[in-house]
């Protein structure tokens, strides 16, 4: 049965978010999550939808690819994990610049799930690129106290002073961060944020020292942290670990079965903060770089 490729639209965004959520399963490798799409929507729906590709078979979504700075981040339906027909079509479209998925020069794919897809990429000469470290923590047991004074921004509660604080901490946590108040509102009004919360952690003096956004995929499914950072002027006090614990506790309250995060392997400080907060570090997984 033919597998078709299309570009996402405003009309298919809800369907795309729901599919990504339903594909989150305990024990599966970390793949693109509704939160990844939700966070990127801060850049504006038009830009993200233009780089969002949907593959269907018999009308049903079987794969989703999101362009993230010349890396296509893939999500696959669990029942096509070892499907050679789907893998063949995905690799053909990823390899052919005329398909519009990847540009003619450069380009990589993040394919952490999909046994057949990963094997075929290797067979066709795609080689290992940037390594990423997945980490996870089960949420079946109580989460330790994080010790922060926590303020929360959800879809129905967004005071402007908290939005500004969220943006300021993010910009002080990441070099060259592009988040603005306007972009935060773009993200918060998009469908994925209905199942998300931004958390701002304050120290005993009332200073905002860390922040994160957590994304639920629904009760009983893994939730995601994307992104998380400690203010550069307040590092070395354990606030990174504290906001990780706050994120885990919040996702537990939202019904998540576990909490996931994936960070560049070179971010050794970030990996250490997650491990210190009870996360289990999994083997590094590289992206696949298209052969020249």
C-alpha cells in the first residue's frame, strides 16, 4: 500500500500532536515528543509547519519528521518499528532533495526509534553524527523535595510578570537564546501547550534562579523536559538539580509514568545534574548524517 508524504498544515496540527502523544511508550527509545514540537512552536506556527513532514499509509500517520535547524527529528508509530516498507520510503524521501524533506547539501536525521529505519540508514551509508544522551526517571515513587519556591505558568494562567521572569531566566541560561515574551505567547497558545507547564524556581530571597518547561503526553505515558536551565549568575548552588526535581514532581502530578530528557552528550554538566536527580543515563545515540 502506497505511503504518501505531505507538509503539515494548521488543519493537521492537532492530529499530529495527538499522534506524537500516542506514540510515547514506556521502554521505547526516546523519540520526538509533543513537547519538542510544542517548544519549537515558539518560533511561530507558519515556520514550523513548513518544516513538518507527515507520512501516511491508508490515511493513517505512520511517521512524522520535524525540521530543527537542518536536522529532521523523527517520530514513528510503534507498530512500524520493524516495517521494511515504511523504512524504505522514509530513507528514499530523506535521501532525495527533490522530496523537500532535507536540503540538497548537508542534513542529518535524528532516528532513535525504528529498527528497520536505523538499519537501512546505516546500510545506505548514513554515518554517525552528533551524539545525544537520553536520560529517564520512573515516577512510580515519590519525588524528593526540591526546596525551591515554585511559580507555574499553565495554559490558563499566565501573568505577564511571570512570563517575563520565565523568558529572562531562559535567556540567562542559554547563550544566544532567542526566546522573547512574544515567542512565549506563540508557544503557549499552540495546541501542545494545553498539556504543558512552565516552572520558575525562586531562591529564599525571591530571586528567579532556574526555569523549565514540562510536557505531558497524557496519563500513563512518558513526559518530557524541554528545555531546562539555571540562571548563569546563580550556578553552583544546586538549583539545576532542584529544578529537575521540580519538573519530575510536576509531571508526576500530571499523571506521567516517567520523565524523559535528551541532551547533547558534550553537555556533561547537564547530564550530571540529571543523574544527581535520580535519572538513569542511557547509552549515547548519534544522529545520522547523510552521505556526501
